[in-house]
C-alpha cells in the first residue's frame, strides 16, 4: 500500500465530456433499488450524500462554496437531486443541472462505497441520462470527471456515449491520505 499524505499537493487532470444524442441502450435498476427525487434538500442531507460518495475522491469543493449560494443552487427548480436506495438506505445519487439550456449538466454522479462493484453504476447512469434527456429542450448532456475520481469513472462515461471535449491540468492539496493502489492520481 502506497500512501500520499494529506497536505501533499498533487496534480490531476479534469476531463470535460459531452453527449449530443440520447443513448439507445438502457440498463434497468435492480428490482430492489428505488429511485426518488429529493425536493429542496437541506444542506446537511446534500453533504451526507456528497461526503459519503466523494470522501475518497477529494470531493471538497462544495464545502468551500458560500452557504447561501449552495442553498440557492440546491433549491433551484432547475436543479434535480435523485437518490437510489435499497431498503431505504442511499446507494448512490446524481444531480441534474438544467440552468444553462439547452444543456443539462450531470453535476454529480456517484455510488456509496458499499455499492461500488455491484453493477449498479451503469444502471444508475442510464437512469440519470434518461432523466436528463427528458428535460425540456435538452440538446446535449455534459459531465466532467478527474483523475482523482474513481478510476473507472471516465471509462463508464465514455462507454455510455460521452465524448471528451477538453482537458484541464490542475493541482490541489489533499485533505485526506490517499491510497494510490486504490485511487491513483
């Protein structure tokens, strides 16, 4: 096991992707998974999902956003938060941002650590895409991922039909120790 300690500055690459046509393949959610839209989520609920999914991938940006700005984003009728649950327990979530028509940005997508590797990712992504393309007048769906995210994220998005449009090289100071054998930078 190789660790990069919290406080270390690491380089990473952001990939910005776009899909310009509704995909024709669908993978249904497992029968024991329910998908529900959360209306006007309180900040604590959003952060519970965000932190559970993103803690190992350096999802910290929303913690630095002004509270009023984040609250306005979450409460916007043009932003949708969807949660996949098994037995009432969140397994993953996605957020759709329709604030820049005719684009829908898949602002967040991820699985809880206990749901990773169970085949849920593809099915949940297909549900997210169906909801995105059902938005009024949507002509493209965007998403971004980076090399700090789950190592299979980029391949999943590309296999669903997203195409990389541009890249940005950045760096950040890690907030948590990072096991490079599980999460290469």
